[in-house]
């Protein structure tokens, strides 16, 4: 039975000209991790709030473990949530914050104490139980918020961009922690972020959202390898959008050409020789080979990243490609601005876009 | 260096401003420590004789008692009312909300004298209340805006997710109010109460119209005292009031930070 099911959710806020969420449906199984991914204003937070019961949808249904919870308030849905601002109660200690859900549900003091100790232990915060939120670091506050959400043994854990405010290193630590905790407890998790790396590392399923709609839905690896629309490709860091001509279409692969550069591409149903097809090229699966001047493409910009460098390369037609090429380890980029190169496009670089 | 020059000008102006504000207070405190029967500055000797005289003066002590209980009672009335009004203004979605807010804050803008006359006319016309009741009502009215203002400032700063979180984790609306909302804005409410208390204690213009012979507040007692005698017992009393107010203000600043409470 699906753990979370959204059926055709619609929501338009009073006075808004466009819908915040329109016709959103999705479903995940018990214990799976689903991320709503998208830029700000794409409807991901509204979808999350509707799932939690903090916002009422205009139409559509929310089912948790097969039960229609649409008319129920958040407490009745038995949801654990980590808010974007964390929303820790400032006048309560870490332990009191964590205990809050149990206290409100009338769990007696002895059991409360035991379960708080276990929850704090789970997030490695046992020594700081008596500290107040303002006495805790950003990461420690996150842990309190997670423990507070988990202690009520929720059917679903919901997190609204919890790590957005953390610096990079701490964010990575917390991402690993969340990964460990959710896998350890096998808890169904709904997560919202605008960070595609974070989404890839944490999720089983990703729903990429844009303008209130689910633009693409799939396994994390599928979203990464086969973005279906220009928006998703762009959001997953694939910038090179081209119209290619099909010059070969076999059962085990296709061959495409753009501006006189031909390359192999994965097989795709419905390709016919002579047709044009919209593709996005993954920058780190294009290699650069030196080429005699006057033949091939010209490098017009180089940015050194350490492991790799990213190049902006102009094809003879004037069209530019962004290419990420691995460095040799000399501490320098392999090519300089102005040099002539020949891009070698791997089949795995090609993403077919629908329209 | 142009920046330095303008900095010097600003510093000088600020310094002069403070001198202008504080000089009279310094004069009052300084003269209170003399022993002359008439205020002289600087005092020629040091003595606490006028402090003793001030504390022994029955009209002062009676006035102090009246002022203290009126300030306390008016604060007890205005604080819950003001806090409730702030909730209504902040949370309510009804037509005329802004008008209501302006009306509730109006006593801040209307001079005490005008409020005093208005209340006197109204009380007389309706023939209600004794002097203590009239004073209490008038003072509660005048300090109400402070309670509203500080509570409102706290409510605006309150993260709405706090109350959402409380509800989500199983708190009823009442539990949310008691366990989460009120503790989070308690500082603002308390500060409003302290301001209200000080203001009521200090109030003279309004009280002038509401007192009778048996019920005189301390500021009025001082005014009538200096009408026919100008001995330094008044400066001694004033010095004590300045000190008390200063201590209260320091307390507020230490506990909560003045600027935050005023919503600045």
C-alpha cells in the first residue's frame, strides 16, 4: 500500500493570478524517500504543506497509508515535520522541545523521559539535552528539530528545505545524518529542496516541479540520466540545448549530427533518419581533443575548478557549447582561451528532450 | 578629511542634545544634597536633611501611596486588555482593522490635558465614579497604547511556524497559546506593563482633572507643594523618583533590550 498518495491536487491562493499547485499527483511506498525539487515559487512547499495538512487544497485528495486524510488537521495525520525556520520553541530546552509532541499527546512523564533520551541519542545530542536553542549551533538545532519530529513515531517525516541556511560543510554532514536516520528507521520521508545534488544524494524518488506542476517524476538516477524537458535538464545542470539531425537510427543506437560534428547517441524509439530531434548535451561527457587551427571549435572562455575545467567553446556556426573536461593534475586547465579543439561527444552525453 | 569633520559635527550635536536633556536633572539632583532652605546651585555643603523632610511630608507620602496603587491597578487593567487588542489587530481579518488600530493608539497622540478635560466632562455628564475610579480609568486609558504597541511588536516578530509546529505536534489552540505563543511574547507584554506603570506614576496633566481633595497623586502633590513653598524637599523627592525610574529602565534594558521592545 502506498504510504503517501496525492490525487490531482489543486491550489490557488486568494488574489493570485496563477495556481500555486495544479493537477499534482504522486505516490510512494512505505519507507521510501521522495524529494520535491524545483526553484522557489514552483509549488513544492505548497505541495508539502498540503500533504502535512497546514494548507487546505482547493481540490484533490491526500492519502496516507491508504487513509483519506484530506479533511484532517496536521496532528490527526500523525506527521513529523522539520520546518524551514526549524521553529524550535525558544523558551524550552532541547529535551523539552523534543518531548513536546509526547506531552501534548498525554504520554506520561516516565515514558516521555525514556523516549526523549532515545530520540536525542539517535541524533547524537544526548549531552546537550538541557541547552536552549539559542545555546546550540545551527547543526545541533537541526538535530533537535529532527528528533522532535521523529519522537511521535510519525507515519511520514516531512522536511521543508531544512539545510538551506547551513554552510556547505555542515550541510553535507546533516545530509549524511538524515540519510542514515531515514534508512535506519525505514521511515517514509517527504523532502523539499532547490538543490539538485542534495535531492540526488538523499532520494529514492524525485519530483521536479515547475510553475505548480510536476515536470518530471522518477527514480533519482532516472531524473539525472534522462531529463525529459529543457527545464529539468537545465535544473540538473545540463545546459547545451541543440537541435540535431538524425543520420543513423539502429536498434542498438543512433547517430546524430550538429554543425558538422557527428556523434553516437543512445537508441530511442521513433527516430527516423533525416528527422531533427531536440537534445541536451551533458557537459562532463564531452571530451576535448586538440585540433589544427581553422578546423573544429574555438575556446572562448576557461574556468578552472580544480578536478576539471569548464570551457565555453564556439562551433564554426557560432553556436556555443559548455564543456567540462577533466584536468591532468598539473594545476592548470588543459586548454587556453583561443585554442582550437575538436569536441568528442559521448553517446551518454545525449539527453533526448520532448519538445 | 571630510568624513572626520562631519563626524565631529554630529558628535557635538549629540553631546549638546544630551546636555540640554540632562542638565536640569543634574541641577535637581545636585541641589537636593544641600542644606539651604532655598535651592542653590552648586550646593554649599552636603546634607541629606531635605531627603528626611521629603520622606516625612504627609502629602508626599499620601501621594506616593495613591500613585503607586493607581499605577499598579491601571497596569493590571491595561496590560491584558492591550495584549488582547494586539492579538485582535494582528490576527484578525476584518474591515476597519487599521481604523481600530489607529483609535487604540490615539491616546499616545492626544495631549493629557485634552484627555483630562474630555474625561472630566464625560464623567460629570454621566455622573459616574469617585476620584480613585476616575483616575484609574483615565490612567488605564492613557497607558493602553503602550501595552498594545509592545505586544504587537512581539507578535510581528513571532515566527508563524512556531504555532504551526505546536499544532502539528498535537497541541490544541489553547495549549498552543499557553505553551508556545504567550511564553514567546511574554517579554513584550511585560515590558509594556513596566512602561505603563512608569507612565501612570509620572502622569500629571490628566490627573489634574480627575483628583479630589482626598485622592491626590504624587506629581500633583509636588505641584501644589511648590505653589506656596520652594524648599529643596521637592528636589530631594524628584531625585529619588529619577533614581527609581532610571533603575527600572536599566532593568528593562538588561532584561529585554529597549530598542527591540519598541519595535524599532
